[in-house]
């Protein structure tokens, strides 16, 4: 089962390497990882998507707490969280299909962020299913390059 | 007045009560060694290989309960500490490893003798630091010592660039380490303790399973009180030996792969297993589904991550073992002997005692028993290397006190014993310190004999010499059809001559009748190390033996 884990850590050099290394060492695959500072610049938040059962999740949570720089760890089940991911997709484009690509981007409330003679780059933000849907529809034009931020998530309503 | 980072470091160490450090100089730590040259308050012991420094600091920590400190230069000096740091990490030993680093402007440039030691040691430390600004030095050292010795102890590396040693600060040492993200939970939850007390009062076949955590939390007297108050038989892991007296009638000795048969039978049959500062290591549990299959399990540990890591636990109690046991002892009702259970265990003890055949050559078990008879009643610390020497000593030496048995458990580091014995002897100068070694492992840090000779340490090294890498040979005999692939060490050097060349006293013993006199002789030598090369029966095995992957009651007894 896939889990989204929020890890609040001290914003210090090397923390990312400690956290990422811990996942690898204990045998948990990281599917995506997004990290950045929070409202408090001395604190960073990592959003990690990883695969594992409940027992795995419990063990990785405890192991994360053992890192001296870890302040808080919590699981974010989809029903209790707002989740977003941002992707940039560069698709092959020409005069004929530019219109169609723009329409697809509009449907997904995406933005055209770059247009060139042979390509268009679209920015799409949303949860996993939306982003996947857009990617699927754009595939037929030929995806030249794609980059994703990895999922970020926050608990719904008041924290805790 | 401003002082240098190197001077500040020594002030910090003195503030932490450090009396001795084990180290080896090199380029980037020159500023620190220059300050050590004048230093009176801290003794620096020059080892002959940095691995020896780490193991010596570790042995010192295990013998005394204090934090051990080792010191090495950057690059190869630091990487040579790695095995010693990992050894301390696996056995939760409080240690500070100070490494020199290239000056900050040279960091990340593949400079001469540069190694990313904080990166390298992440998986084997409780925490590590690279000090980039001399102003942070006192705070970091304070934090490092606090982290190393609190909660579940462990090693902490402090990496210090050369220009931090030479930088200047106005020195003041903080009274307290304030780390908002590190607050070990030491007090057990009262509700969980009450639940445990209830389970104990209802159990008909209880067993206590005691690990190294009971020793690091100095909880031996509490272990004994609980065992005696409720008449609970006690088995120990290799790391837990000495936490409960091995000669006590409730002692079952060691359990697991080379545990006593009666200990393994008791665990397999018990209805309540009380794990105290133990971590259900695979060498203890064997095949997990068949480990204590009939038992409810209470698990007391200061590290929450150990709870449920390897086995399911019915009543977890996170807290310092000593604190938790104290409260548990108050809450449990005293119990008479569980007559049927104790009788059953007595029967197992009679039927399947630890035993060996006294004939067919010189037997290692006999040497260990003879030595124990000789030092009975004297303060003594027994150290081992890793392999058969370690298991025979763990089985046949009856440890009655904590911190009298020093051995690399989790990592199983050959070459640990000799430098650890040195460290233990520095920590306990009046104790008789003996290292039971093998002819393989003794050569892995043999250079540390120099450290012992130079410091007139009267450590005893008893090599149980079978001209084999014995434990591996045993596995080859029992599991790999006697294919003795690369385990024959018959072309070893003459260890007596080697020891004498280093300046130690040494002799060889080949017959059982000479054992007593040789051991007595070793005790008369007080101004230098002694090595006795005991030529033991070549293919003597360690039994019982639970083949890997088997249940612990499915052992080969002889």
C-alpha cells in the first residue's frame, strides 16, 4: 500500500541525506520526495510517498523519529489530506495540433508556459489522478520531456 | 580571553569528565596534538592503528559505564575508525569519535586525506556533526555527549576541520544540551506497567529474557529483585550476560543459537516472556514463528523502534529499563515458586547440561573453567574476540556481575578483543583483565600489543589456538560437507615469538595438565601483557548449535 508521510525536520545540512538513506537502508522504496522550508525557516517539511504495509509504516515512522533532527512524523491518508503535484510536460507540437493541445491543457486547468516551433510546455497542478489523466491525454502528441515535483500534502482542517 | 578551537575542545572534554582518550595523530589534527602536548588533565593513549583506538574507547566504556573517546586524523585515520564505530553502534555503547577534517576552504575538493566521514558514518552512528564554525564547537560537544549517553546510548562522531582547531573563540561551556527534536522517553507508561504486573501475577511459566539494555541502564539489581520476588527464571542474551548472576539458581544462562538447551526449551515452552532491554536478534530467536510460540510477550525497552521490529509484542513498555523495573517490582505481588515450572526446568538442566568431552586433546572449555576457578572472588573482566572463543567463554564462564563481560555482540567484530581489553584495563586498573581469543582474530589487531606493552598493562591473552578459523570451520563441517574452504590457518606465525617480539610475556601450552600452572603464571605478571598460546583440540565444536533458520528448540546438542 502506498503511504504519504510528512516528516518535519530541522533545516540543517545533510538532513535530506539522513532521511533518504534511512529509507534505502531499511528497505523502503521512495516513490517521490518533495522538500522545502516551512513558515519557520529553521524547519523543513518533507513529503515522502513510499510503499509498505501498516507494520512497515510503523517501523519507518519509529526509525525516522530516531534521527536526532526529526521533529515530527505523520502519515497523511488521502481522505484526511489535500494533495498536490505539479508537472511540466513538453510535448511535440505543430501548427495543426497546437489548438487541440491548448484545449486539453484548458480542460485540466493547465497553463501553457512555453511555446516553440516544434513544442509546447504545459504546467499542470493537481492530485495524482488529475495529473495522470493529463499526462495520458497528452501522450499521443509525443512527450519530449516531463518533470514532476513529487507530491506535497497537508492535513485538512486544523492541524492535528 | 580568546582560546583556540583545539584548546576549547579539551576544555569541553574536561567539562564532560573525560580522563582518557585513545588516538593517533596525523596532519590535520596537529593543532590539537600541539595542545595535548601541554595538557595535564587528560591522558592521551597512543594506539598503533585507529581501529584499536575505537575498540579501546569502546572497551573502556563497557567496563566503566562512562563515555569512551577516540581520536583520529582525517581521511584514512577516520575511515579506520569505522569498524569500531559500527561495533559500538550495534551494541549501543556510548562513544565519542573525534575526527580531524581538512580545512573548510578545502572541503569537497578531494583534498589530501579528505574523506566525507559524516556521510560515511550516517548508518552507524546515533548522530554526527561536522563543525564548520568554531563558535559552534562548545554547543556541539555538549550535545554530542548528551546524545551518546542518554536514551539508548550510541556513538557520536564529531568531525572538526583544521581551521576550526586553529580558530579563536571566547570560551564558555553550556550547562545543558537543548535539542528540541531529541527527548528520550525514560519513564514507562503507568498503565502498561500495571498491565505487565497483572500478566506476571497470572503467568504459570514465566521467563525473563534479559539483554544488554539491562546493563547499559545499570539495572542488574532490579532484574534480580524482580526475578526473586516473583520466582522467574532468567535467561540472558550474550550482551546481557552478567546482568543477572550466572550462578543464581534462577539463571538459565544464555539462550539462542549457542544457548543452553534448557534456556531454549524454557523459552519455547513459557507462557510469558518478559524481554528486558533485549532486541530479539536473529541469533537469539532462530526461526521467528517458532520463537516463544505459546507466550504472551512483555517488551521493556528505551528505544520505541525496537518494539514490534522483529516479533509481535503484547505489552510494550517504552522507558529506561531501570525505571520501569523499579515500578514493576512495586506493583507485582510476590509469588511462591511455580513448582511445576521450576521442576520442569530443573529436569531439563539435569538432562541437557552444558557439557563437553574432557578427553581427546586440550579442551577450550576446560581452560575457561580453570581460569574462573583461579580468579573467583577477585575483580575480573573477561573479554573475547569473535567466533568459537567468544561462544565457549559466554557458555562456560559464569558471569555474576554486570560490566565484567566485554564482547562484540551485534557486529561480531574479529579483532575487537585485544584493544577492548586495553581499554577495559585503563578503565579498571585494579581488575584482572583477560581476553579469550582465537588464532584468527588475535592477528586482526595484534599491533595493539604495543599499546599494552608501552603502558605496562597486565592484560592476559589466552589464545584458544586450533589452527583454524574455528567457527567458520564448524559451519563448514556441519553445513557445507566438511569443505574447509580457506579456514585452515596452519601457516600462522609463531604467536609466542610474535608476543615476545612486542615485549609481552608468552608461552605455549599443549597439555591439559599444564593449564593450571600456566594460568597461575599469567597472574603473577603485573607489568606487561601475557599471551598464552593454548593448542586446543583442532575440531572441537561449540554445542548446542541451532542451525540458521531453525527453531531454537531444534538444536544439535553434541
